[in-house]
């Protein structure tokens, strides 16, 4: 499966956290990244997003066919999310979500685990693209791409 982990773009500060919207810079980041991703995604890629406004807004620049999942909300734990994602192993999946769990999923897929309080970071608006194959004993994961908005001149 291709598993693309896309962190929501830059959002305004405030509360409640789930209702935070994208800034203008965040909107530009999401638009540019969506334009980069769209022609490269495998056909029939499924898009999942958390319930957070900033994630839904980020996804909207790519597609209007998203599946909103409460399991992907900012306060979720990667150990709950990882089995949900891997259960889709026959589907190409793009997931728009949040740190720290995005980085923890990435680290787990690459290293087979996460060091406590030492997770990898995906920059706001950036993504990592993994090719994951499930074997009986472990995951075989290849990093296909990693890109930040700064590469597209909107750091």
C-alpha cells in the first residue's frame, strides 16, 4: 500500500483546538501541496482526515471526496491509529492529520517502533509518502518521498 501522511497546513492559534482554521499562509501551503500531490497520487487513493477544521480545509484543496474520522483527531494516540491504517493494506491511503501521531506512525513504519517522547516530525503542510508491505513478522517500508512547503517556496 502507498501510505501518504500529510500534516495539516499552518493554522491560527486558539481554542477550541478542533475549530482552528487555516491561516492565509496555510491555505497557500495546502493549495500548493495539493497541486503537487494530485497528479502523482495513484488512482483510487482514499483520503482520510481528522475532524479538525484545519485538516478538513487542507484536504479540500485536494479533493471533495474525503472520509472524516474521529479516530484521527489531534488527541489520538498512534498506537490506536496504526492498526486502523494498516487494516487498509489493500488500498492506497492519504491521511491528513496531526503531530505527534503522524510522526510516530512514520517512525513506527520505518523502524518498527517509537522511542518514548522521541518521535519524528512532519512540518506543517508537509507530507511523507511511504510504500508499506505487510509481512508476517514486520512491516517492510520504503520512503518514497518527503516534502515540505518550503520546497514549494511557501515555507
